[in-house]
């Protein structure tokens, strides 16, 4: 399934050990920031093993957003596309 912004949903739901998936991390971070879902619910939605893994992703992504302009730019673009799609509905 392809999401409204052209991202294949499989990219967000699959994780391979040792392979960075920036879009997945950003999606998990956004889910935590803009939804009322618990860490456990987000873990289930993204096929993450445990709620503590979600917490770790959110904390690491926070650090990356402060330190890496490339990650911050990607995050802002995805956030903006979410806002635009919400405005259309």
C-alpha cells in the first residue's frame, strides 16, 4: 500500500537490524508527538518489539533533530505533508 505522500507503507512497518530506516524513525517520532497513542500502541502499529524500543527511537530522533539538519529537513517536510493532507479532509 502506498500512502498519500507516495511512501510505501512497507518501508515504515519493516525494520532490519543494522540498517537505518530514517523514514520509519521519523514516522514513529511523529506518531508519538501528534497522536494520543501510548508507546505500546505505537509499538504494535509499527511492528516494534516493545514500548521501550519506541521510547528509544523517539529519544534518539529528538537528538538527531537537534544535531543533524538533514534529518530536521526530512522531518519538517513529512510534518508539512501531514498537515496538508489533514487540511484536505
